[in-house]
């Protein structure tokens, strides 16, 4: 369930970012313009997904590392 919502959210953010950037770019678009639009939309969607994962993870002092259990 959580993974599906994350994927749908990422696709939604990608589409919104791509549409916004398409509206901001000047009218005669070249192939490289579409490449840049897709790249920026991908970057934005991955950044949003990263921030959502960090925000929804249980609060720990350092969210990027887990402590190992000590072997006895």
C-alpha cells in the first residue's frame, strides 16, 4: 500500500513538474528542450520522494544510519 502510494505520488509530481516546465519554456521547442524538461522533472520528483521518505520515517537522531545490534 505504502509503496503504491509512493509510486503514484512520484508519477503525479513528475507530470505536474513536466507540465509546469513546458508552460515556462519558450514556444519553439527542440528535442534538447524536451530532454531538459524530462531531466528536471525527474530530479524534482526524486527529490520530493526522498523528502517524503525522510519525513515519514520514524524519528531517529541520524536518519541515514542504523545502529547494529551488539553481538554477545
